C-alpha cells in the first residue's frame, strides 16, 4: 500500500509540474490521436480538455518528422507561430513539445524589414542624386530664361510653372534623402504632450478641409521623455495626415497619450474605411501607397524613426476604424 501510495503521489506531482510548465506538452498514440495535453498546449491550440480527442498531431507534424515550425490558427481565430518537437517513447506513444516562437518570428521579420529598408534606401539615394543634378541645371536655365522675357510676356507663366514643378520635385527628392539616410538623432528631454499638440496644430487646416474633428486625450501633467522632438513630430504628422485622408466623408480622429511603465504609448484612431486585409502587410513598405498622388514614404520613414528611438509602431484595422499605436521608451539610451 505504501508503494502504491508513493507511486500515486509521484504521478500527481508530475502531472502538476506538467501543468505548470510554460512549454506545451502533448502525449499522442501511434495513430497521432492526443490522449493528454497540459495547460500550455491547450492554450496554444485554443481548445478545452473536452475537445482534446479532435486533435491529431499528424495534422501538425509529419509522421516521420521530429521537428517543425508552423503557423496555426487557434479556435479564437488568432495566428500563432509555434515550434513542434516530437520524440518517440518506448511504448509506441510519442511526446510532442510545443513552444511559442511568435516573438522570434516577429524579430526575424523586423530584421528583414530593416534590411529591406536599408537596401531600398541605398538605391533611392543613388537615383535621387542622379535626378537632382540635372534638375538643378534645368531650374537654373528656366530662371535665366524667365529674366530675359519682358514683363507681361505670356511665356513667363509657362516658365514660372516649370520652376514651380521643379521645386515640387526637389521637395520629393528631399523626402527620398530623409528615407535613404535619416539624420542622427538629437536626443533631448522634451514634453511629449507638447509635441503632440504641435503636430495637431500643423495638421488642423487639413483636418478642417476634410471635415475631421481631432480629439486629444492628454495627461494633465507633462509627459517627459528623451527623444528627438523634431523627428517624433514628423512621425505624428505622417500618422495624423494618413488618418485624416482615410476619412473621405469626414469623421473623428482621437489621439490618446498614456504612460506604460518605463515608456509611453500614443494611440491614434480614426473612423475611416479601414485598411484592406490584402495590403496590411505592406503598410510600412517603402514606395507602397494607396493614394493617387502619394509616394509611399511617410510611414516607411516613420517606422525607421521609431526604431531609431528603440520603440515600435503597429496598427489594427477593421471596416470603420484604424488605430496606430506608437510605443516609446522614456530613455532610448537605456534600452540599447
């Protein structure tokens, strides 16, 4: 009796340990059917114990394979990146370990995105230089021609139009240079609430023209962080303008600022039509835009600026609403 009691107690302790482990663990029969799954595995799969018999490990990992990385869709319709390791047991059963590698996948995607931005930045810089040099010559010639024409000559209007368009192209090229080689950060202690207020002030005319009301939810006290105020304001203006332009029939844009531990969070929500699912993965890609007259650099530049501050910029969108969330550390120097 004592031996049986000890064996039962050990089994209970082992089960309790399995339930406490952060790694998902499943025990499967030879046909792949699952007879046991600990709490972590059930949470990864988004099921309850009563649904355990519906799971077959052969649906996740090939019978002869021992390791696989995959993305599964849970019962809550969330996508989860997991790594599965299957090990055979002597009795013909097998144990499968599930580990959540979503953060690893996210970091890999971040690295790929930054590499892509750097590569495109180098190409953009070269093209911009090649365009800018002859453009400067064209403008100089047009200005000289304009001075030679008499006042009242109708051809002066044509030349003036040429000069205006050249100036517009030059502004676009400056955007290319900002994307290709962002300037060094000028970090200083600043009030984030004030930066937000300045950015709102800069876009208020555009909001009024588009019948958009801007509502600010800012803390009553100063929100001090160490950042490049000019760059952060540039990011906010890009996000604000995108939100305003997304509301073609007018609407509301809300700006929320809150403190989050050692950092701060800015949420910008609009009541626009939302971002279509098929373009969500390209929002931060350089030169990608859904606007007829856009060049697709605003959010790409914003992404790089936030990363330079050791922060993050993400979004969530559905029909009728889009929210961009920007998180920043209070001191980017302490994150690196």
